[in-house]
């Protein structure tokens, strides 16, 4: 499946997420995910976790200025899913539970 994000922009996104994820332990991710999963205001905790990682990576202005002119939220979420899978060694059942597994690439 091809993504609409350019390879250059995907590499930038991946690098920022990689740096951010080095500052978070798996236990911290699990605890935060459990918080999201029990929050009645959060409809999709997997998606919320992916986007919270994006925003906490310091890319807000870059996403707004660079990605939104040619991508929508679905396109960006697809790139986030792919990046998270790359960064978490792809095939962990626990990572699938946290971030949404490969089946979520239907978009």
C-alpha cells in the first residue's frame, strides 16, 4: 500500500517520532493507553495515542504548514500507523494492542 505522504516528509516524521519514543518507557505508554481507554471522551484510544505522540514530538507547526496543505487526517494517521510499526519492531502483540495492529491499514 502506498502512502500519500512524500518519502522526505515521512522520513522527517519518523525521525521525530523516533526521538520522542526514546524518552518514553513501554510502561509509561501502557499506563497512558489505559488512561485513554477508560476516558469516556476518547472514542479511539489507539488513534489518540498515535496523535498524542505526534503532537508531543514537537511537530505541530510542521504538520500544519507542511502536511495539511496536501494531506488530510486519514493520510497522516496512515503514516503514523506505519511509523509506529517501524519503531516498535512491527509484530508485537502488545504494540498492536496499544497502537492498533496491521489490520488498521485499511484506510
